[in-house]
C-alpha cells in the first residue's frame, strides 16, 4: 500500500506545473555596463551578472522579499566575467525585487 501511495505521489508531482514567482530587477545607472538575467527555483532566486566594462567593477545586489530583511551581496566583477548570485528565502515568495548597483574600482 505504501509503495502504491508513493507512486501516485510521484506521478502527481511530475504532472503538477512548476509555480514560479516574478523577479523584478532594478539596475542603477552606475551598472549600465552589466547585463542581468534572472531565474527562480522553488524558494531560491538567482541572477546572472555579466560585466561588459573595460575596468573591474565593484557591485552590490540586494534581494528583497516582503517582510524578510534585505541582504546585500557584494562582489567584484572583472571585465568579461560572469557571476551567479542566489538567495534562499524562508517564507513564501510572492515577488522578489533585486537592486543592482555597480561602480568602477
């Protein structure tokens, strides 16, 4: 009986659509030479930053999800380098806002 219920649960899990959430990305004027793409995984928001600048950049990305405390992620981007930043949330996600600010070093 247990194996039957497990098989039914797995079958339902595969047929259920994946629910995503919107990720709003706000790129500050100083980050004009950075391209950004975003994706979501269950309760994790991920953004990919790629530098198109000729000089190294010092960047900060801040993830905000409602009542949770915003946590800034700081990084250094070399010219042509790409970096993936992720943030895992503990509460249900409705919308994530990511603010990106970069300045030359």
